[in-house]
């Protein structure tokens, strides 16, 4: 929850980090697409939104299992067609 609050749109941390992170992810996706490792046309903003569920995990709960399941779901969606 603290990470979510500190990094939400409108905060200083968001303003300083979001665009560089999206730009870097965009470059990684382009390279991975060229190598045939991910499907075509992935939008880095949407990939980050898909991973945003990690911010919602309860550190007092079974966050490790949930994180693994979220990663598997997201990465399955990134696989090439």
C-alpha cells in the first residue's frame, strides 16, 4: 500500500520515474519483439498496468504465491502468437 501511495499519478515520485520506466520498457519490448520472444504490438503502458497488481499484494498474506501467479498470467499474455 505504501508503494502504491508513493507512486500514484500526481506524486513527485511518479513524475520523476514513470516516463523513463515506460520508455525503457518500450525499448525492451521492441527488442524482444524483434527477437521473436514476445507478441507484436505490446504497449508498455498496458504492460505496466498488467503488472500493477503487484502493488496490491498484502505483505502479511501469501504474497509470494500471488506474485508468482500474477507473473505467470502476465508473461503468458506476452508470449508470441
